[in-house]
């Protein structure tokens, strides 16, 4: 590939994930909103924070925001192709 590296550029998102983990955002939200969904409310909230800090896509386009990124790496969410 002529020296090009294939992959996804995540920019600042791994740092945002680390801060969200340090403050325990997902755990706090999960404690306040218990549910039995595959994606916990805390992980969804973390994904929304990442989305807002990356240019703020409309809520109905958050899945598109994660499609171009490694969702499992960033928030544990799995987005269907």
C-alpha cells in the first residue's frame, strides 16, 4: 500500500475514554439507571459524550459516528454494520 498505514484515526477519543473511566461516569449512570439491555446506559452515555466532544452529530446519527471507529475499543458498544 505504498507505505500507507491502514487503520482508523481515533484522535482524542482514547483520552476522553480514559477520563470518563477515571471519573466513573458509566458506573454512576448504571447505578442510577439499572436495566437489562445489551449496552448499559452508562456506556451509551459515554458514547454520547465522545460524540459531543467530536463535533456533535445528531443523536440519530451516533451509530454512524461509531461505524468508522473501533467501538469496542472506545466504549464497549458494538455497532452492527
